[in-house]
């Protein structure tokens, strides 16, 4: 440890997810740990066993976790991999059986079983191991604060017990809300019971954090006596595109990541493109809509319905570095917003990564939301809800592409920098500083 590192205060981050896991939650926690040292805080990560070795720059303590008896029996009964989570394997089974509905008999059965066995979440078996390790760390006397991050909410329950035993400042971070989650999977009765657990768990917390102002408003309505902070996700400034000159020859519109069936739809884009091509104001041979991520048959079906079978292409999963290159070379990046109006306070995960690519963004579908606000504030792109809204936006971009060979990027660098992971870490550090005082 260097002299500079020894002067930093240490914060214990309790999180079930952490890189090399690649979920959005793991990325948020990983980038927080990466940039906190720039602001006087060194992160110590308390997490469950990871699927690979964490980056050696981080101080990571992995612990075992104990699966519930019911979950273990279920895996043996259905001959599932004991090393993977039950939910992940059920998702794989649904994919093989081509079950797309989120209200299928499989989902209803899981919800009924989880109502009792997965309370408060399927990872509750991590708690005794993490508690023991957490107490050992705090016993050494060099941890000045705690951050817990959910889901799963077991992380907050662990942090609460550590807080009560050691009286260090505690900040609870909600990547998704708890009982206020719009996709809460259980019955109203369980929600009522679990809400009491949420209030009890967070009672000793010194502050609550979530990822958008609307979500912070919801959280504050339930936890009215708490300090609520809105700190969005962001992009890694180390991945900021510095080469804006190498673009595709075609008018490429690129989407990267998962497209969630029933929750998102590129239909407004397809309808607008189909109309422009039919009017001959756009040439089909110039246009390519590219999807990089898990392939979905319904996207191809929807494209064919609009006569875009030769325009829309899915390339499947590619390495992250390759995907970043595809973003940077694109004329336009596509963000598909949530269809449910209740998600107006939630950013799509990729929109921040797009900011680092420094290419124009077009957001389609959904309702007026925080993504619209983000694009307007930063100048990084435009948005349209219906195909009639999207059509003139695409036409303007296409005409510029035809006349100059490129769609101009007009993002405001200073405003975009507010949405970096470095800025996210700075805001967390500011709160930790105030709590420590």
C-alpha cells in the first residue's frame, strides 16, 4: 500500500454483485469502487463468490453463500446446475421452450414458491457468511463508512446489522427500488409484510440513494424522515471515444444490449423507416439497422412486417470491446425506451454507454421520461414517442448523411461529463464526507 492509499478513509461496500459479473448492477458498484479513491475513499468490497477473479486493483473479500433447502432440492429434482442460480436456469429453460410471456405457468409457479421460500430474496443464504466477514473487517478498526447496494436486498439487511453493532455511517444504494419496484413479483399480502421489513431495515440508515429523481421521489414518499439522494449511473470516462472520424459508409442505426420482450419495442423506428423508404425520401440500400445482443426472433418478425428484412440485421453477442467499436463507427445510436409509463423515472442501461461513444442518439417509444431530459440537457440526441415523431428526426439525419457523409454529433462535453462514473463516485464521496463529519 502506498502512502497516499494509507491516508484514504476506507468504505465497506456490501454488494452481492461485482465484476467480473457483467450485470448493470455489478458495473455500477465496480465503477464506484474504481473512482472513489480519487475523492479520498478506498473501497473494500464484501461480496459473494464471483464467477471469476476480480481485478487485482480492488480489495475484495468473497464469501460463500448457502442456498435454501427448497432451492437446492428443486435443482436436484430438475437436474439443474447447482453452481448457477435457479432463476438464471429457469430463464434458460424458458428460452429453450420458447416461452416469452412473463405470466407463463412457469413464472406463476416460481412466484408462488418464492412467496414463501425466497423471503426477502433468493440470496438470503449469503447473510450469515457476509455478516461474519463484515464483523471481522470492522473489528480491525479501519472502516469509516458502509455502502450497501441492492438488489438483492439481503445486502441492506447485512449492512443494518453491521451498522447497529459498529455505529459507522451507512448509506443504502437502491439500483432498483425494494417494495416500490414496478416489477415487484409477489402478492399484495407479501408486499405489505415486506414493506414493514423495509422500513425496519432502513430505519438506522444515514442516507438513501437511488438512480433517478423520480425514483428518489418514490423512495422519499415511503421513507419521509430520510435524506434521499439521486445519483444516476454513468459511463466510464476511460472509455470515452477519442476518434470521431471513422464512420460507416452506410446510414447505420445501431442498438447494443438486450431488448426486453414486452417492455421495449423498436416498432416506432421500423414504421418511420418503412414510410420514408416507401415515399422514396430514403433509399433502402443506404440504410442498415444493427442489433448487437441476444438475438430475438420477434425483432426479425416485426422487421419483415414493415418490409425491412434486408435492412434490419441481428449480429448476436459480441465481445464488449467489439461492441464499443460498433457504437463508435455508427452514424446513429438507437435507444428504445420502456413501454410502461411507470418507468418514466428509469434510464435504459445503455444510454450512458452511448454518451461515451459520442455519436448522435435517437430514443424511440415510451413516454416523456428521464431519457428525454438527459438527451435535451446534453445535446447528445433526440427522442420521439410515436413513428410520426421519429420520422422527421430520421429524415433530417439521413439528409445530412447524404450531403456530408456523416451525421453531426452535437453533444455538450461539459454537461455530458456530469454523467460519468467519476462524477457518480464524487457525489457518493461528498455524502460520505458529510456523514463522517
